[in-house]
């Protein structure tokens, strides 16, 4: 269990991406990193697929509308991070300049193979700007499999940092007991959870997991409105016309007793 006498500030960046715009999403992330550091944060966690937007179209677009799905996958592919690239360089430089640890969800293109598969990944940078690792979501949830490939156990790692032992799991892979156990075995103290789930039931699960693992959890979800999705995207018409919020966020920081701080 983490030593709670060693106190420091953390930030959950409950923000919307600049949808399907990698460059502007990175710029927004860097501004947020700087703002969090100015307020004394030593760690900032961003939502799932912050760069460059969660593919919510897979949940609202009927499967028979293949042209729309294909077009959106093409955009996702174009805006995916190819590690290492300018995205990772800018995030690294910003973390170093502001002396803050950064954990961020991205869509990552598989540069080591075909370049045509995309993973739901989490990138980790320490407060010296060093890239210390990445995790690829093991099993994309439901229709996420239309756009994201499966990861593997090789990225289930915990990293020693100046603020403690940190790791990360994306959204619903936190429901996999053996995945959690793999991190507990490595002595994890701070778990970053970039997510798309903002439900009450999800928060209950996160509170249980914090107590189960004797660790802090930073649960971070996008807060995104309909207006954040450009009107040019056809799938937008599949949402209810009077809808304001696509996701309200409900991010939280939880202590090792399961209490929301």
C-alpha cells in the first residue's frame, strides 16, 4: 500500500478532445499539462483516446452503414499516434518543462507492423520528460473491436517513479480480475484509468477496485457535448436531436479505502 504521508497533487483532465484532429488535441493536452503544473500537480491523467477522440460512432452507427464506418476508420487511422512521432515528442517536452508526470489515452497505430491496425493505448511520461512505457488495451469493448485491435499481456507493467509505482488500465478491462491481479503483484500504488464510462455503477466498481488493491485511482473520462462533434460527421445525426451531452465525465480520484477524495 502507498505511504499516504507523502502528499502531492494530481489532476484528472476531464476534457473533450478536438475531435479527429491530432494536432489540435495535442496542443490542448499540452496547455492542460502546463495549467495543471502551475496549480502544483505532480501527475496529470487524460481520458481514454484523448488523442484524437473516442470512436463513439461505433455505438450509434448501424452496421449496415458500412460507408460511414469505413470513412470514420480512415479518419481515426490518419489521426492515430505512430510512436515515436511529433505527438510523443511534444508531450515529452511539455512534461519535462513543467516537471510533471503525464498519462494519456491515445489511438496508436502499429508502427512495428502493417501500420493499418490501431490500438487503444495509454502512454506514460515521467517528470523528466522520459517516455517510460505504454499499455495497449487487451480486449476492446463490444463494437470498439470495429476500430481497435487487441493488445497483449506484455504491456501490463507498473513503473517506478518519484511519486510512487504507477500503472494504467483502459476502461472496461478493469473488469478483468486477472489483469488487476497482474498489477497488484507488481506493487502498484497509483492506477490511472482513462475511461469512457461515466456511470454510477462504474464509480462503484472503481471504489471497490481501489480498496481491493490498496491503491489510489485516478479515473478520468471525457466531458463532451454534441457541439464538440463537427456537423460534417454523418453519424452525429444518430444521436437524439435534443441531446446536449454525449458524455458528462464524472471523473474522480479515489483513495485506498475506496473513498472519493
